[in-house]
């Protein structure tokens, strides 16, 4: 490692430690928190996340996964990608109050894992599995309002979407037959019942919805079809069904 790289990493380590305890960091907008998260992950791993993308029913892990993947794609193609990522992290830290002060550490005193998720959680995220929404450098990424927001959303979710989420095939069939117009009913994120079933990998639910006339070409707010969600989540069985119908 060159002296220049060592300098940037030392600055990054100091900046990330400061972010872990800075009150100003806690009130950052979620998009900035997510950028810090993605940068931190890429800088420390020099890689992107592996495994399947978390489900749409786990919005915070999904957003963190996407941020990590985005930063990896953005910087890994550059000849000095890690250094550029360090510069960006440091730039954000200075914007929110870090003065650039670098303490001298003995190597054994720097525990970067404590600036991020715990090791078990970190491994779950690398594998694309959902876990608790732990802080990055002391900054909690509360995507989509966090636990309280999720509870509020659950209290207003349409019975059909709830039944699909619960993989209750008989209840879904009953509800749709009561009102066939609901077959492509969208939730607050633009997801139809088929989007939800495809993303979660519910084979029988997907087959039922298609049989009842669900639109497999419907697009959500991100212009993604049920097939695209199944592809992102690596639901091979669902992709096969959607190709056939």
C-alpha cells in the first residue's frame, strides 16, 4: 500500500469514528446516511454485496444493499476507486462538522466493526439476508420510517395485499372473486398482488393470480414488472412461471 493510500485510509478511519458519535450525523437525511453506509462497506471490503437482494418487505436492508451495490459499481471501475470513495466519505464528514482531526492509533485499537454492523449482522447482509437495521458509524438508517413506520403501514394495508404477504392462497382467491377489479390493485409503492407474490417467491400464489387474470406486465413506481422483481430476488421458479404465461 502506498503512503498516499495509507493517508486516505487513516483519514477515513478517523472520519468514520467521528461520524459514529456525532450528534449531527444522527439527523442526516436518509439518502446521505445510505451513501455513507455504501461507501463504508465498499471501502472496507473492496467488493459489493453478494447473494440475493433483500425482499421489498425488508425495506431498510434492501435500501442498504442497493446503496452498497451502487457505490461498488460507481467506484470499482475507477483505477483509484477506493481512494475516491475515501475522499467522498471524508467530504461528507467535513460537511457535517468533522474538523479533519486524526488521532494516532495503534493498529489493535482500531475496531472498524464497531463503527458498523456487528459481525454476524454484517455477514447476513453480505449474503443478502435480512437482519436488524443496525447503525453505520453510529448513524441509524431508518429507511421508510423504520419500525414505527412499518407498523403504521401494516395498519392501513389493504386486506388483499396483506393476504398475499401472508401467502394465504385461499383468502386471496376469496377476496379477488368478491371483487375481480382488485386483481391488479396497487399498494402505496405501486406494487400489485403479483409484484408481491413474485418478489417473495410464492409459487402457488403467483399461479393463482395469473389464473385469475393478473397483469404480469404491470410496472411499479420504479418501472419494474413482477418478472423483474423475481429476477432481482433470484426467484428462478417464479421467473419460469412468468415466462410461460
